[in-house]
């Protein structure tokens, strides 16, 4: 059973005949503290000089990590998981759980870093704001309905004043205002994708992603059901969307997620149903996205559903998660972003990589593996190569991982 081309009916489930996912316990309470331990060497004979004391070891930096899950699924989490990761080694230590948040399957951080937003992926879609304090405490600021079903993605406009969300089940996108304290106001707009007609077997529109282009003037919504990427202008006074352009993919391509090159003139679009990655030219002046031909993912024959591309901060490499073969594809970015050259694929070390994220300095790559309930971590070499670091980190039904700066 294909995971996405169907009307929303709750979280993605294992295909028939698959072994049941092993159950996981909830996150451990409290972040584990790290400490340096010094060991004294054996005594030396008096005639020999004592060795100079070793300089103190600088403590490694750790940064917070947030984890999205399904609270309504067997084996799922109890809310937004918290953890910490070592910026040098990628090692993850567990923390507590932010409760009071339903089905937070995707997360996004406010530009200020003081508020995180979560979707509620369920029939009555919603978005929730959570204030994050420097001491690790949190406060759930409340939820707002999106006006659609199966809210599956959200992002914050660079101004920090608007939250954008995509409703997979109803094929619509919504806008909510963001107050100074990070709380959400009543929805200011809701746009349903009523045309073009759905692709073959896709059942209806399925908005899967909404993101602001690097120019800041245009908002792009990727719809898997209509094989279309819609470009909108956002009225930053009223919080309303006006369509300015459409990019049409091949029928049955199933576009899911895109990621922009840092220069803002190209975007890389994962097409879930035809197992391709499409290089798209982008015109910041008009918001027009122009897809090129679909490129192979390197996964060979068999069923593969690409889920998400990410681009390194220097724009040199693109990585793509492949569900089915459970692999990561590495591409070299050439011609100032216009061309991708497939380099290799490596095992992701988990089952069903739903989402990828890069550390802020692009030295680490995190994969949220839904069916194995794990997060796997990779170090990124100077040549863009991926090296698995540490053991897979247990995380109940891991569907999103968000490393904080």
C-alpha cells in the first residue's frame, strides 16, 4: 500500500504483511548531564621527573533536539520529545516530554528560537505553539484549528509574524498570525487546491508542504494529489494568500517536499510516487518555479518513496531520504545549483526514513525513522560523504527531528 496517495485516515501505517513495529517506551525524564573525569596515573620513581599535568579538557558543546511523533498510534510518544546532541560526535541523550500536544508529526522553530510550533495530524487539523525557556522548561501556549484535516507540515514566515500550515487530508493551506509572545491568533486565510484535477489514483488534493522562498516574498505549497506546486504572494498586513503561479509535474509524480539552494534560484523537489528528484529553476522576482526532468534516486528497481531532500548550508550537496530501500542518496550540486550529480547511496540504519534534518552548521545529518522508532545520525565529511555515528537513538514512532541552533 502506498503511504500517501489516499484520503487522510490518520498516521501512515505499515504495509500489509509487514512485521509489526517493535514497541518503544517513552522518553526518559530529564536530560542527562555530562561531566569530565580526570584519572591520576601511577606514581613514578623519585629519580624521574613527574610528567606535566594534562591541560583540562574543554567540555563538548551540546544543543537541544526536539522529536515529533504520533500520540494516537500504538507505540507512539506522549508529546514532543526532547533530547540533546553532542555537536562534535552527534551522540544523543534523552530528555523529558512536552505533553499536552496531540500528534505532533512535524515541528518548526520561530526565528527567535523561543517558540516551537507543532501540527496536530488528525481529522480536525490544528497547530500548537509551545514557548521554550532557556532553562529547558516550556509552556503550551494553545492550539488553533487549521480549517482542514490531516495537518502534516508547517513553517514560520521569516518575519516571524505568520505561521503557514498544509492540510494533507483536505488539500488546503492555512495562515495564522503570530503574537509577540509566540502565541497563535485566529486563522486569517484558508486556500483549498481545487484544480487541476488529481493525478491517477491520487483521490484528491493533498497539500504536503508549505514553505517561504528565500526571497521572502513568495510562499510555495507542494500538493502531492494534484501534482502541482502553487506559488502564493503573502499579504503581510492581512495574512492572506494570493496565487501567482503554478508548476505542474508529470501526472502521477506525487511531489512531496522541496528544499531550496541557498542562492534561492533553484529548488530540489522529491516526488514520492514516481521515485524521482526534480531540479526546479526558480525566479525570485515572479515566484515562478520551472521543473526540469525527474532524476533517479539511485535506489534501483523495487518500491521506493522518496520523502525529503535537504541541502547543506554551503549549497554543495543534497541528501534525499528513501523509504522502502531505507537509504540516503547523496548528490553533488553543480553549475551553481542547476545540476545534480548522483554520487552514491548509503543505508539509513533504520526503517522508513520519514524526515531528515541538518545541524545548523551542516556537520551532522539526522534521520527520523518511523517504523523502527529510531533516529540515526551521520557525520558529513568535507566531500559530503556520510558516516554513521553512534547507535540508533530510540524515539517512539520518530517522524520528525528538529536540531535547535
